[in-house]
């Protein structure tokens, strides 16, 4: 049995709900690195991911009493808290407009060296739009499995548990979903 499976997340969350700081520390020591990875895959910036993790553990501490083991696993609940905080951070960052002053000056002046970088940025933005369109074309099961795997960083077994489907089906949905995305994006 792996170390993660031996750890009782549900009991630790229940202890947090009772004000046990040591339980929160155990949760952090057990899952901090994994949850930081989840946040990092979403926000794509280490400092922001660390902020997300901090905020998520504050939420875990203050909202642990709302965890209901009958509705899902403790680890999954914690991943959900991190995921929501990370998505909030992404949304907050997209509301602010960052301007690359050097690129702006280059576009206004004679120096066009920054122009390819700007073109690359627009190309990436267009590719993300295409990816969203292609994801929307997938059926719900395939789309959710692909997103759980590549956005949340879940293992195939964790995805199977989340969606309540056999492991083989989840693997097939991910494989077919990725093939459909590749075809759509080609």
C-alpha cells in the first residue's frame, strides 16, 4: 500500500474541523508538494502557485467542517479546494492587462526586433482559443477525463474514482480524447 493510501485524509480533515493544528500540519506535509503541483499546472507560475497553496490551506483549515466523507475522498476535496483557488487566481490575473513596455516601444519605433515575440504571443492566444473549441467538441466523459489528467494532474486511478467509471474506460476515454484533440488541432 502506498504512503498516500495509508494516510487518512478524512480523519485529518475531521481533526482540523476540531481545531487540531497538528492535523493541518500533517495534511500539508503529506499533500503540500502534490497540491503545489496541481496549482502550478493551472497557474503556470511558481510564486502564484505558492500563494494559491497558502490560500487553499487557509480554506482547508477554515472550511474543513464542511467536508463530507460520504460525498467523496478527503484528498479529492483538498484537490478541489486548490483547483478552485488556482482558477480564481487565473481569472484575477486575466482581468489585469500587463503591458510589455519594451515591446510597445519597439513597435512604435524603428526597432522591430520585438515584433516576432508579439506575433508569437498572438499565435499562442489563437492556439488556446482553438484548443477550447476542440475541447468543446469532445463528449463530456472524454473532456472531463482529459482535463482531470492534464489540468488537475490526476492519475488514471484517481480519475476513475472521481467519475465512478472503470479504470479501463477512463484510459480509453483519455486516449480517444487526446486523439480527437490532435486531429482537431492539426
